[in-house]
């Protein structure tokens, strides 16, 4: 489409007038993500890391006592509460009075959290987004459908939406009728290529609708569907892809940091880590030591470009399985989600969220929503929001859960009319009310 090409050229023209700040970052990202173990990439990343650590020690009160630390392992692992309780100590004196950008998130717990980012960090984030979009077969200027909870604070105006070729679809109340409206928009859209970006839970509900109504929509030109903000389960990934004739990819990112890892067309089942913009570690679940290959570990991120508020060894609260790509660089085999919502069997052994999600696949045609909660050491609650009036497989579901969680597991099924989303629009499928810490 000619207009889309014009949008793309106009975007890069504006960037060239601003000394190519996004383009220069993009070139570096392409090198360092594609070949993270090359001598050039290692040199670039080491330079960024040394500069950041030096800047943090010299210009922030929180890190100025660490001048003797010779490597990043000498810096403490921090958490969201660390920053919240010592906010001013993390602000760089060099950037405190400059025009910084406030980025905020309600978080998956609904607790407000925000940081400041400097201008160069914003340029880097935009370049990261462009790079990982390209790896999902989307280019600047093409049609993008964003499925999220849209309100006054984040909704784009008509002119900006037109210029960016973005359609924002609200998913706060995703009923059969609103899903039909969304599918109608896709079918009536005359643009030859389009990409979806949205919450994984919204994709799941759309996938269920398509499956229950035996709808296969070919010829829509959907280059890919990128899931963000939540865990993308295998059912949604396969089912949505099948019914929309596209590939469904998962993105791991955060509002306060940026894109940390993403599945791509070249790596559709494993997460390519953004080695260019972050120093990413996977640490043991119990102590601050590196996780081993194949193990689950805590995702700990150092932002190499936020100089306004240096964030070093930030524990995101999420966990992933450690893997290596063909070049020997770290990748995520899968991202499990929030550490505080890890589930344990009746003997205290960790159970992967993958096991939990598979318990419900056979019943998707009967369910609108579900939620799995560990209420005690051996007590589990399953909340079901049904499509119809009854669920004839309750005993079978309980026995299936007991097969993995223990014969002494006490499983209760509760039927509800609605499982509300958080303020952010995210929906927690797995909750641990027993081991909150």
C-alpha cells in the first residue's frame, strides 16, 4: 500500500533530521542480538556496561558506595520495592533537572510503580521495538492492531493513530459480540498486511471463540500476532495461529524496562534475549547465584541505557527456563511468569505452570474463564466461569489435578459468573495465596 510506504519513509526522514538516533541504535541492536557472542558485540556490550556502572557509582546516592566493585556481580540484586522505598537515591544527579520521561505501570499486583528515563533511553527503546517487530514480519508504517485496555491515559488520538496506522481495540469487556466486532474489522480491512499486538488472555478468548464456532479465516494478510503482558499458553499459540492462518509469538517486556526477550519467526518457540540493550541474568530461585542450563531461574535485568535512573540487577519477579541458542548465547526456553505465583504440590515440590494450563485444554469449549489458586499447603481452588449451566467433568478434573499435585491434595471447584481482570487489564490464571513470599 502506497500510503504505508510513505509512512515508513516519512518516519526515517524525521529520524535522519534528528541525526539518525533511532537508526544508529537499530544498527547496533541488529549486530548484538543476531551475533551476541561475536567479538564486536561483546566489545560493544562491555563498553555500555562499564559506562553505566561508572555513571551509577558517580551520580547516584544508592550506588556511590560501590566504587570498589570491579564487576557487575559486586552490585546487589534489587527489587521493585527497593526502588520504591529509595526512589530519590536512584535518581542521577546529572539528569535530575533534565527533561526526562516518566514511565509507569500498575504492575500485575495492581501496585503503582514508575521510573524516569532519559532521552537516549527512549531512542533505544524505539529501536528495540522496531527490531523485534521486524523479526515478526512487521515494518514501520504497516497496519497494527493493538488489543489492550484503552483509557484516557494511553489512548492515541485520531491523527496519531492515522499517522502510525494503528487501530486500538479495547478488550476490557471481551464478549462474543465484541470478538465478532473485532473479527469484522479484520475482514473488512482492505490493507494487504496487518499485525496484531495484544494481551495473551485476549488472544485466548478469541481462540476459544474461533474454535467453538469452527471459524478459519484465511486471506486476511495477518503477518503475525504478538502476545505481550501475560503468559502465552500452547493452546492459544496453536489455536489462534491455526484459525487466523498466522504465527503467534510471545514477547517478554515491561513498561519500566522495555523489550527483554521475544519469540521471532526464526525462533518461534524460544525467546531471543535482547543482549544488545540489557545485561540479562538468570539466577537461582533461592540464592543470588547463576541458574544452570535447563533450570528455572529468576530474570534479573540491568538496563544499559537508562542513565536518568540506573537500574542494575533488577529482579523482575518473573522466572524463565535457561537455554542456549546455536551460537551458545543465553535464550529463554519459556517464561513461566511471576515468581510469587509459583505453585507447589502437596509435598512442596515446584509444579510448572505448563502442567496447570494443560489441565483445562480439554474443557475450553465449556469455559469462559478459569483460575487456579493454591490456598494452603495442600489446598487448591479452581474457579470456573462456564459457557453453559453445568460442568459434567468436575470429578475428572479433580482427579487429573490430584495426579500431579498428590493424592492428598484437597481440590475445591468454585463456579463464578466472572473472574475480573486487574486494573491493568491483565488476567491472572495462576495465584499462590499460600506462599506469597
